[in-house]
C-alpha cells in the first residue's frame, strides 16, 4: 500500500497549494526516510539520484524547452497575432460564425508557432473577445472558443507538452524493454510525437470549426456575420498575405525542418527562436524592455519545468524502491479485459486528475509510473503518447483548476461571470473527448504519418 499512499499524499499536497517540485521531492524523501527507519526501503537506491539529475542537465531533448519558450514569448511581443487576427476577421467575418472561425484558425497558427497555451489564450482574449462581444456573439460561445482554441498549443507541434512527454515516454519505453530483457533498447523521439500529433490536432481544429458553424446555423443570433467596415485598411489580399506570411514561414522553418529530416526538434527549436526574434525585430518590437521581459519569462518557465522534473525523478526513484511498478504491473495483468481495460483505466484516471492537477504534474508523476507497464504490454509508444497528449489537453479546460480558464478569466470583463466561461468550454471538452475516442478506435490516425515520414 505504500506506493498508493505516496501517490495520494502527492495529490493531497498539490490540492492544498504546495509547490509541485518541492511536493514531489519532499513526499519522496519523507517516505524514503520512513522506509529506512521502519524497514522496506533500501537507501542505497538513492545512490542513483546524482547520475539521474546529471542526465537531466545534459539531456539534449530537454534543451528544446527553453528555446520553444523563448520562441513563444518573443512572438507574443511581435504583434503577429494581432495582424493575423485582423486579416482572418476580414476574410471570414461576413459568414455566420465567421469571427469564431477566425479565432480558431488564428489559434491553430499560433499553436503551431508558439506551443504555449497561456500566451495564446491571453493574446486571443485581449484581441478577439472584445470584438466578438461587441459584434453580438454569445459570451459563452466567445469565451469557450477562445479558451479551447488556446489549448491547441498542447497538441499541435511544436508543443512544449510533447517535448516533455517525449522525454518521459522515451525513458518509460527503455525501462519497459529492459524489463522484458531487451538491452539494446529503442527510444521514442520527440519528432515521432510531433509528426504523430499533426493529424489528431487538425481533426480537433476541424471539429471546433464544425461546432461553431453548426451553432451559428441553428441560432444565428449567437454568432452573427459581420460586415467588412474596414475601408481605411489595406486591400484584403495584401492584408492576408502580410498577416499569414510570418507565422507560416516560422512554421515551415520549424516543422518543415523536422519533417524533412534536416533538424532534430532541439535544432528546430533553435531555428524557431531565431526566427521569432527576427520577426519581432522587423516589427520594431525587439527593444531593450521587451527583450528583458522575454528573457525573464523564459528563465522562469524553464526553471519551473526543470525543478518539477528533478522532483519527479526523485519521486519515481523512491516509488520504484517500494516496488510500486511491480504492484501496478500485477494490477493491470489481473484486470479483466487485458490491455484494453488497462489503457481505458489510465485514460480515465488522467482525465479525472486533469480537474485538479496541471499537465506537467500529470506527465511527470503518472506517466513514469504507468508508462513502462503499459508499453511492456505491447502498446505502440507513439499512439500512447498522442493519446496522453490529447487527454492532457482537457486539463486546461476542466474546472476548477483549468489553467486556460484562469488565463481567460484574467482578461475577461467582470460583466461576464465565471459560470459563463465554464458553460462555454463544456462543448469543447466533449469535442476533445470525441477526438480521443477517434484516436482510440483508429490508432493509425496517430501512427500512419510517422510511418510514412520515417520509413519512406
């Protein structure tokens, strides 16, 4: 029961508001100390901790985290989103639900450019929400579409979530193969997850747009068309080209270099960071003040991620020291339904944990525990990773601790109650669950493109 108590203690401490990194490390050390005093834990297992921490620091894959964060924060300052939204609004605004479609498309392009959920939600909330409310959009539909579209940065590459998940899954896959006696272990690369997540991400975008158009057709008053009254703006074609060119060029540089095999995800992240800085420079937004804010924000996010990873490494080590992995392996093997039931249970647990925990916490706590066991049962690692990524995306929208809801609430007028935001995101949570179900039924949605790219 000790591994189960460790997990429950972490969840309880996180719900009480304690910092994630210190909670993971503190709970692990407390249980390890109690295990040494009372018996049942071998303290020599902690000798492996320095090597694991050094491995984190020299991990080339994790180097992509600060680079992608730098790229996202820089783009937030470069007015790319503002120019893109203006162009898309003029292009689609005349159609029913046109502003909603514009928000979805802009959010998709920002997700493929930045990979940061918070930046997208706040930017779209500041730029699009006032216009949508002024044009007569239902506040629930407006806030729901902005919050949900912002979460596309979780699944559409380049995504920081996929970078972190790829590293954790790679370790879990190697551990699973070692448990099976395979010592020349393969790995799961971040590039595999990037390519595997493309089709599911586009499916989700299509479902978002279909929902908005359907709502506009059923009830035209909730998403009315908007006449183009921008007589003082440049021609529509010119504005669309100027708005679309910067993000599309950046996407082509980052994702194109990965898909073409010209760069690893880490190298592509460096290209993206440089490209974002050049875009900000061309927009005259790379002044000293903005550059200082970009550096501080990048450092804060990077330190947070690595501190959590260090705490999670210690927690995972102590958890295995109490034979937690064997306990889960035995539990899954004894479940009726085999692999299907085990996978279903893990997906349900991750979804429920999304109501109270952040995606980083779930990635670093749950995946190292269940990953080796499920992968040893024969589950495709890319499909498994994409399933987790789509599932974790719901954690940004599920109250009470959905971070996209927090971000949007911070920039939403007081006249729109929080319950309206909750009501607005509910259909989009259902769409995410539908997407997850489609990937579960047809795993090739996640595995077909990686097979084509890497085996052709």
